[in-house]
C-alpha cells in the first residue's frame, strides 16, 4: 500500500511518447468559451483522467446535491488548457455553450474508455467506412 501523503502526477505527453502512451489530447471546441473581454477560446487539451479524479469528484458536496455536476468537476480537472486562459476552473466549464460541453463530455468518454479520439464514419454516397479524429487537432476542425 502507498502512504496517504503520496501523490502521483500524470506523465507529460512528451515524456510518454517514447513509451507509446498518449496522456494528453488536443482539441478544438465547436463554438468556444467567451471570456469577460469577449475573446473566444477554442483550442485546448484534455489529459487522461486518474482514479483520483473519478473518486474525489464523487464525494464532492456539489455532486451529492446535484449528480449532474459531476461532469463539471471531471472536466475542470482534466481540461488542462483552453486558449489563453490562465486556469480552467468550474466557472469556465459552467460558462461553456451546451454544444461545447457535449463535445468535451464525448471527448472525455472516448479518451478514457476507448483510448482514442477517433470515430468510425461512413460516406453517405458510397458507404466507404473510415476513421475521423473528432478532437480536431488543427484550427477549424471538429
């Protein structure tokens, strides 16, 4: 067993590239977060969640009052960057447009349960199936 005071941090994406484990996933929000100065922040990154993220959010009093708040807390902990914002906290996540919140919920589920950000799609005209990266690594993609 580990001592209670032991803390663990996620391995940075650059350091884990040699080992083949990707811990951080860039994304581009469909609409973007609008800050108090009217600036739109769309590009960001989400890290893999840890057991601590999942457990500590479950016991938060805000989640006990409203289970839907779990999403806000998980995203607050795992979205490590959003545009030029200095921090991504609960008020930022709460201020997202619904479409961006849904996008981040889907991204969280994909990277933490499936290990990637790809979705299988099919061409409506010919039926050819292929993978699309829904995270949108380049500006303007989604």
